[in-house]
């Protein structure tokens, strides 16, 4: 699978990997850079949605399979964490 093909399948909420894609044309990516891509592939919104769909299709739906325990997942939709500030403290 090419790097651009992998990045295309990460979904619209994935980080901007355009710089990484440009670098991949010029030289081999480091283990850390490849690790970032694979971590995103495993934890992206698209991957989590696919796992939730699979849970529904196999009648193995649980709260843990439907609601990610990662703040990063929710920050993609709502913005960065406010650092523990409650709504009534704003």
C-alpha cells in the first residue's frame, strides 16, 4: 500500500500528513514517522467507526466498542481540551 493511499483512507479528521507525504517522495520515512501513520490508522475516526460497525454486524455491541476512551478522538470534533475547566467555571 502506498503512503498516499494509506493517508487517503484515514478520513477527514486525520492530522495533516501533507508534509510527511512530500518527504516520503524524497526519502525513506523514519520508524517514528511510519509509527505516526500506523497509530493514526489504528485510532482514526474511520477505524473506530469501522470497529463499531463490525460490532453491530456481529451482535457484539458494548459501550466500550461504541464510545472511544481517547480524548484525542473527541478533540477532533470539539477542539482541544480546556485543561480541566468545567462548563460553570468559564
